[in-house]
C-alpha cells in the first residue's frame, strides 16, 4: 500500500494515516473519521474508507 496516497482529498488524509488510526484501535468508519477527519468534508470517500478499513484489518489478521 502506498501510505502517501490520499484517501480523502477534502481533508488531505493519506492511506498511511488511516492505517495508523486502525492500528491504534479505530476499527469503525466513525472512529477513523473522528481520529483522522477523513470523510468529514464532502463525504464521497466514506464508502471507500469502509473498504480500506476492512482491508487493513484483514492484513492485520482481524475479522472484518
């Protein structure tokens, strides 16, 4: 995963910032949004963020 790629353009949140939030215990969309600010602009990325969170959790060995 390219940690520098933007996941949320409105708030300039990167894949790496999302991954860090999940690794630090944010495991729902709302928790990730609260920690990073992602999804709190136009909201168009929310569905993508759910998939990204799921994929990160699967890579960590967690269940989605």
